[in-house]
C-alpha cells in the first residue's frame, strides 16, 4: 500500500537514480507522484533524462564520490527551482573483499562513494536547504548484519550512518532533519538475476518475519515518510520486514544465487 504525502511546492534532489527498477528511481517517482519537483542525478545521463521526462523533473550528471560534482548539483537545483526542501542520497558502490584481501585501492574506492560522498552531500544540501528540510541517506543492512564479503562497503556505510547522527545535531537548530535508511534484501532490477533462482529468494524470505524480500517501493515509501514534516531526526531506520531480528542467510545457503550474493546484487546495491 502506497503512503501519501502532499509535497506540492517542494523541491527534491535524488542522487543515484539512474537504474530503472532500482531504489533511487522508485524514490524519484514516488516524490514526484506526491507533488514534488524532482532533480535526479547520477553519473549516467541518458537514463536520468528518460526519468526526468517521465516525472516532469530535471536531470544532472553527478559523480556521487566527487565533492565538486555534489556542490554543483546543489547549485543546479537552486538555479533551476529556487529552493531545495528534500535531498536523498541513494548512491552506493559495492566494493567486495575479505580483510585478508584488503588493499589501499579497495578501501579508497569503498569510502569515496559510500562515506566521503554522503558527507559532502549533507554539507552542500544543508546549505541549499537553508532551513526547514529533510536529508536522507540510503545506507545498508550490512552495517548491522555482517554480509561476507561486504566488509569495506559496510564499514564505509557505517561511517556515513555515524555522520547522519552528528549532522542531525549540527543542523537541528535550523530544523533540517537528517536520517538514514538501512534497507534489507531488495528484489530490484539490479538483483533480478540473483532472485530469478526461487531457492535463492526463499533463503532470504525465510529469515524475514513478514515472509518476503523488499521491493524498491517499500524503501521509497520510507523515504516519503522521512521527507514529511515528521519529528524524526538522527535515525538509522531499519526497513527490512523485521530481518534485523533474525539473520542474513550464509552464502552456502543460497544455492545458485551465491555468486550474485557475493557481488553485492543480493542487497540491491544502487
């Protein structure tokens, strides 16, 4: 069931929205459907332009791990619409490797998009919002439930979750609320290959109290709730059907989908 909110007259920025059928795409559609003008951003411009045309918004090319690009994105939104009220960072870069395999390059790759980027996103979007707004970061359940070999990825996302809590204190006096969402397993476009194996999907679903894996709209509705004028800030919100109460399946339990599990697709990385 879709959650409704009147966002008419509001402007939203969604970074990491170029994958059709993915979480960022669903977030942009949901915000637009509820009345917001939406700027969509990612590295790949052609799909963004299709999405922008579909929702009546604007597209901007932005590398989610480059400070100058994020600063330019905020400036573009202000120039185009004159304000920013809601900012969502749905970008993520899955970097895989065990601790024994870790290199400087792997760690740099993991932190550039998954930690540095969110930090700069909060900085520049808070400047653009000024006061009375909402900033939302899409994190990962792997920050609280170890998923091998997502070590560097999960550590970087955990650091960004920490920044969210500090940002809620820093920007609270301006009534800018800062929160993150920790999605559980997502059957999105990026994960359809893994979830095509019914045994693979069942391995996840049996660990989730509500009995199914998530869909992009599940997380888009959570973003919509946090985008409203709620009395919520500094929250790392678990959205996983209760999976935080149980565990993630082991790779050996995932049958033919185990390779996709290791690649990051099982978590629906955006």
